[in-house]
């Protein structure tokens, strides 16, 4: 081969290299973001159930889907920053696990599909147009579709601790999750003939002070809101309530598992697992604007008999028969 022909052949081959390299590059995996309002440790079960939901639908992490997880550490003020950083990655869909989180995500994107898990009414929050047809880039689950849940928890607390007249409520005024609690609790307590005291807790450093204030106010039982701040610090709250022999009712079963007296509400890890199905529909081309908001129909009552013994309560057989799970 003449030198001129060899150089020409070499040049043509080199020019083809970039095209061949591009052809061999793997396709981009669908990217799913997740924003949890909790600490990473507190969110372990929720995240694992979401992953399980994806696996059950045939997704293999790292092969057919990629996940980006972000945690706000129980501090709602961090959510705007967390949401903004995740949106820069241009995920195909984002699962958001709180009212404050979905508000933050909505502020930074109206294009990326958002799947929410929220306690507040999403219509009231201005996020969607209707439950049946959201009409925006947001769909998901409204956990407190039955606003009577607040009254039901208070009634259960009264049944658990007969003779209770004054109830204290731990609420976080800095979290949108608790907005409906400030509105619903006074009326619910009044209907049951209970005197209500509200004790505001804005971060974990104020939890013990709230217990001290409740003690000075003569509180006989405690209602702890489902806000991420309290869920992230459930062990401290449940342990302190037991030590002070203070009957308390909670919204998530994780509190009862951590030593709290009783919980009544939807199964949060199961909601995360079910949310994988909504994410799957969107990844396959569904428009979130057309996907109806889901509202849980099952609510679990969990009673911890060990906590009852520590507090000095005898729980009636009638009440125990109502329980979906009794921790002994």
C-alpha cells in the first residue's frame, strides 16, 4: 500500500471513531427523585418500601432506573433548597413526602411530574384543580382525606385514659403539615368536652421544653401531630411521654413501635410502596394532570401494651379488640 493511501485510510478510520463511541454509549436511565422530609435514618423504611414497589413492577435500580434521594432532616425550612438542587438534575419524576415538600417542589418546577404524599388538602394548597383530575404536573396521595381523623384520635385518647379532661397538643407552626391541625383541633376537642392546650415545637431542641410546659399546664394526655419533625424524633418523644406517665396518641405506627402508647392512621411505608405504581405510570407516559389523587381507605390502630404498663394504664378488652396490632 502506498504511503498516501495508508494516510487516507487512517484518517477515514479516525473520523469514524467518535461515531462508533457515541453509538456504544448506554442510553440514559429514567431518573426518579425522592424528597423525604425526615432524616435519612428515620426514612429508611419508607425508602425501602418505595424501592420494593419499583422492584415489584420490574425495575432494577442501576439497570432500568436510577434514584436520587434527598432528606430534609425533619427541618421544613431546608425543603426549598433540597427541591431546587434536585430539580437541576432534571429527573423524569419526583416523589415528595410532605405538604411542605410539595409546596417547595412546586415553586421550582411546574414541568417535572411530581408525585406527592401530603396531609394537607392539595386543592386548598393551590396545587391541583380537583381530586379526580388534578390538571397540573402534580398527582399522588392525600393522606388526610378524612379530616375527622383528628377527632377520632382525640376520642381514642379519651377512651385509653378515662377521666382525661385536659389534653396537650404538640404542633409545629413552621410546617405546612400542621396547618390543618391548628384549625381542626380546637373544635374536635370542644366536641369531646376536652380542654386543649397547644404547645408549639419548631425544632428538636424545643421538644423537652414543650414537655415541661405541658407538665406545668396540668396536661393529662398528649396529642402529637404527624409532622416530620416529630416523626424524625419519635424515639425521644415516646420515651419521654412514657417516663412522665403521660398517655399519648400518634398518627403513625412508627411511634407505637418506638414505645408510644397508641397510633391511628394510614400505613406510611405502604403509601410509599403504592406510590411506586404512580411513578411507573408516569414513566410509561401518563400525564399527572390526568391521574386521580388517591385517598387511603384503611387506617391502622396500633396499641403498645408495654407502654401502657409503664404509664400505669389498663386498656379495656373492648378497645384491644378494635386494634389492628397489639405490641406486647
